[in-house]
C-alpha cells in the first residue's frame, strides 16, 4: 500500500509499518504515530493518503483521503491534540468517536456517504464544518451543532428543512446549495454576522425578497430566477446559479 506522510518518519520492515515523529524516540508518550498505525490497518484502499502536521511533537492536523472506510475511525478519539481533521472522499457512512476531540476547530467530512448527523454540539471550539456532498436527508436540526460555528458547508445533500439556525450566533458563511429546500431557514435573519450565503440549486416556493436584515452580507449565490425578488444591503455581490451547473 502507498501512503503519504508529512511530519512523521515511517519505516516498513517485513510488511509492518513503524512510525515516529522526526527527531523523537519511538517510546515517547507524545507519539501519536501508534494511533495512526492502528488506523492504517482498517484501510481497504491502496491509494489512501495521509497528511500530518505536528505542533510540539503532537499531531495537530490530520488529513485522510481515499481510504474507503465505512465508519469514522474510533481511534481518532484518543488524539486530543487534533485541531484540524479532514476525512474527505473516504466512503464514511456513520460518525462516532468525536466526543473527546474538544480541541477541533476545523472538521471536513465532505464527499462521503453520511445520512444521519449525530450531535456534535459539545465540540465547543469548532469553527468550520464541511459536510457537502453527502447523503444527509430530511431536516437538519442546528441544535446538533455547536454555537461556535463560523462556517457551515452542507451543500449537495438531500436536506428539505433546517431548524433552529438562529442559535448559531457566530455564523459568517452558510452554504446550503443543491438541496431540497423549499424555503429559507426560519430565524436566518437573526444571524447578524452572516457575510456569505450560497443557496442556489434549491426549489424555494416562498417569495424571496428582503435580505437587508444581513447588515454585513458581502456575497450571495442564488438561482437567476429569483433576480427580481431580491432586496440586499448596499455593496452585496450577487452571483447567479444556473440549472446546467449541477
């Protein structure tokens, strides 16, 4: 199997991978390499890629792509130093084991097969959440999400409604494009920090008009058929989506 590593020294002896941080002894209690090794054993893909960034001998950023793993690697729950975790294009269907990752600021689970989002509201440091290109269905309840979120990227799912979004008081970027939404989330106008909205590729049935409540709105992406309905804050940049784009 071929793996890509950054920040770890990895050796292969008799088919067994041994990893340790560069310049550190293998027995160091700060060595997260053993956890990475245990995750490797679950990979089915020969093209899996792992990118690692270390701070003070601990792994702070971990990216795993093309691993073809159906479940969230529970071993990651032991890596309490993680601040950024990217698990994209890995065929993940369910998410478990996030409870102890309270230092996470960025979580990218895009391009997987996730249908149900469990509660992650205990991740109180999380600012960036990416779940686009999954299979999330029906209603997304923002009670499941932490108030600390500044960016929520959930485009290209099968979401038909979004509830309790007003509690995400720190939200600046919202991407809800290419879903099954028929109306904008109730309470959206209460989010006074919103700067960017992507909402194209939905089938809004209610009239869309007054976005002037978003005092800081700088950019909006929406289907061209709603052009005549929009009232926006002065200076807002409008981009129009077209059906052929999807």
